[in-house]
C-alpha cells in the first residue's frame, strides 16, 4: 500500500494540492531547476522533518512520497548540492527542510546525514512537466526599482542572526506605528523565515519562492527576471517601510550582490549580522560597504561588541537584549527620518 503524498512548502505558490496532475518519469536530459518532482524516502530518515505549505513541520518516515522542487544549495555551514548532480539512478537528498531536492555533494560533519530519497517522477499536466514558475503570474510591467524606504539586512554568512534581527526590527517599527513589509530575497527555500516576519507584525510577506525560485543559486539573468516580478508586488503593498533580508552573504553564489545592487536606491539603513568581529572587517573590506549597525552572533557578549567597535568603530548591539532597543530605535528614526516622538505604544 502506498503512503500518501506529502507536499513540501515549495508547492505553497501552486494549486497542486487541489487540482489534478499526473506522475510521469522524465528523461534526465529534460530536467530543470524549479521542476516539481516526487521522490520517495529510502531507508530510515532518523528525525528528519519536512516543512509543509502551512509552515508546520512533519516527521518523515521510510516510504513517504514527498513533492518538492529540483534546485541548488551552497550552504557554507551545512551542505551543498544540486539537481544537476543527480545521476541516472535518481538518488537524491532533501537539501533543505523546505523541499529543495538534489544530490548532496558536500556536507559538514557537524550536521547529521541528509534524508535519502529516490526519484519517482515529475508532476505533469497536458503532457508537460510542471515548474514553480508556471504558478507565478507575469509582472505588468516588470520593475527593478524598489520604491519603499528599506531597512536591509545582510550577513557575513548563513546562521549569523539575520532572521532574529528582522524579527526585532519589524517589532520596533510596528511599535512606532508603521506598516511594515517583510521580504527575503535570496537564499534556499524555507517558509519559516518569512513566517517569522509575519508573526512579528509584517504584512505582506514575500520571498523568492513567490517569484518561482526554489533557491537563488541560479544564473544572474534568471534571478534578475524573478526579482523584476517580485519588486512590483512589493511596491504595490500599502506599507510605510520594508525590512528586507538578503540571505547567506552577498559574497556567496546566491545572487546577493545582484539583490543589493537592485535594492540599494531604496535602502535607508543597512544592518550587518556577523558571526564574529573579524568577519565584520572582512566583509567590509571584501565588499566595500559600511553598515549602519552591526549585530548577530558577533554581538553576543561585551567582548565581541568591544572588539567590533575597536576594529571598525561602528554601532554594535545584541538586539535581543532590552537595553539595546533604545539604540535600535534611535538608529531607525535617524535613518528613516522619523519623528522623534514616534513610538512608545502599540500600533
């Protein structure tokens, strides 16, 4: 007896859960990034979990049939892999809990083995394979210029504290009575990061999955086309300010440099989340950009804060601490040119 189909959060932009489709294996040469495929969990996956279209997590079991999207991941601290690395045997891994599927090519020894899966076929309609981009309406017209005053969050690497920083920034802006858009424009597909933004008070929330990309490890022109479809949706939102996270680091192959260049005219404040004080200096020298505030793991202790300030002489705070919020508010008001009297109560 077959296990039921489990849809990953990659399908949240589609109607696949409601409407009919067929499962049909496709020749390996016809595969492409963003294609929706079904893969079966092979062997005991341990405590591996899959993110559902709602953002909730479900624990996987041997034999589960998972619908995800072919894509690429290039994580500095966890794993790398791609759909191109999948061989004729169809063996692949769950590269992210969000349903990004491909063959793992490198894995940190600090994380457990990724869940093993075997390709069972593409989801097709009218004879053709379905892709994420099929469910993204074309922009009318496409735009590359964001027109919302923006607080941009960048990092020295993944897991540097960017999502935690976004959560605090959104909450402080909401306390000031502002309507906030939350967006993540680069990274590897997970729904939880933008859901965290929504839980903090941002509305609407958007990410690159909404633009039809399973991850932003893709050719620059492909990413630019996707961003040109995402920015109009951001511009149409009835908000006062945007908090935009650029996932991973701008120096990694997630098209962060393209994102920063496109967003830059709208950016009023740049927040850098760093893994350590020396990474702050390294990114500034390599990327040629000076942030307005440093936070993240580098600011976890007084020693880290003092070293950042000695190395680069920039404001540095741990935004999770209550005593840091006055400085965060001061910087937000100064860079967004807000009335000094703003804030102090619920929006």
